[in-house]
């Protein structure tokens, strides 16, 4: 993605968030925007709060499947991230300490294996995000989660727990794994370029 497009995305997400937090209204999609944002893509918006020399997670919501255009999914995920149920709703006084990260997903692909253990060889650490599904339960980890969970088995165990499954459910029949990659756009890195 071009730097100009990345800057547009960050500005658009910040405008959506600020508009929603300040007035509880949903910003219209602009008439003119980069052509590639018309493509159907999944996306996650992650919000961090600057605290001294660190950044603490403040919200992360996404739409992993390419059901609508990237710009529409982006607006929906941005609003959702301000209301992540794990946190209190984002307040206006937090806006200036907010750092935005956007993860644009490629389409998730099912990991095809004969035996569950074989999936370990099909997963690339620090590159692949994963989705696990079993029955009505599902969970997703972005590739950025490898920073906290660099071991494949630990990654899968925690993904199972996130989905509300038992820790080793990834090995059982009827469990489906998908992998995907992302292009990460961080506001703090764009500020430097």
C-alpha cells in the first residue's frame, strides 16, 4: 500500500473515532478516496493509549472477512474499537494519547491437514494470524500476538481459550483452523516517515 493511502487510512480512522467519541455520530465516507479502499478486505483497528514510554492496549475490534469494502469495514471497526467490551467506552480526554494501528487482512485460508499436529508445520510464526472455529465458537489472533506468544503450541492453546474452547481443542475432530496475513499500518510509524 502506498504511503499516501496509509496516511489517508490513519486520518480517516482518527476522524471517525474523534467524531464518534465527541458527538456519537457516524462520519460519512468521503466521496473521494483511494481506489484500493473499494476492494473487499477484512480489517482490525487496534487502539493503544500512550503511558509514559509504553503503549497499553485500549481496544481492538475487527471484521476478519471481506464482506464489504475496506473503507466500510474500517469505519465499522474504528467505531467498534472505541467500545471494546473489555474496556470502558473511550472518552474524549483520552483522544490525544491514542495511537492507532490498522491491520488489513488478506482472505483467511483454511489449513488443510490429515492429522491436527501437521498444522504446526503450516503455520509461520510472526507472519500468520489464526482463526479457530468449532461449532458456534471461534477466536482470532492477529500476527502481532506472536510477540507475546512466540511458541506455536502456546499460541494455539491460548487461541482455544480465547474461543471458549478447552486448551487442546485445536487437536480434536471438527475443529477448523484458518490462517491469514496482514499489512500493519501504525500511526506512530507514519509520523516518522
